[in-house]
C-alpha cells in the first residue's frame, strides 16, 4: 500500500493558504478597529468598559494573535456603535460574478477584503 504524497502535499498547501488568509483577515480587522478607535479618541480601556471585559481581554483581541469569533466581532461592533461590512472578492483578476443586482456597488480590486464599520462604509464606497 503506497502513500499518496500528492494529496498530502495539496492538503498542506491548502492549510497554509487558509492560515495565511486567516492572518490577513485578522490583521485587517484589528487594524480597522484600532483606526476606528483612534479616530474617535477611544482607548482600549474605554472599549473594555463598553464590552464589559477586562482591558487585558481587549489587548488579546486586538493583538491579532487569536481566531476572532463572529460573536467577538459582534461584541466589538456593538461596543463601538458601528457595523462591520464584509465584501468577498475573487482572487483571480478577470473573475466575475453576476449575483449583484443593478445599483449595487462594484467589487473591490481582486484579492482584497474590505471590513468596515458601517459609519465608514458609505464614505469608503464613494472614494473608490
């Protein structure tokens, strides 16, 4: 019985890609939250008080080293009185999709992820 090294190699490559994507998304989310807080003069202690958690917990969340859950993201957006807006774009240039109706915004450049608090969303769309 032989081992299928090609399948194992494919799986490792996929896992690496998933890890890289997760790191990119977590980095983008934490950078966005930090920017949003800075623009509003909020400290991590302020955010902790609004979330009902310790400042240390906020540092863990915003440190970027953990897998953020949807519940944590919802708690963050609630505490910041904001809304996350997600956009999924194709990685390959030229990929298109037809699920968007007339009048809906066009996709971000290939390979980008946009996660914006709702208050910024409209302005970001206008500046594209």
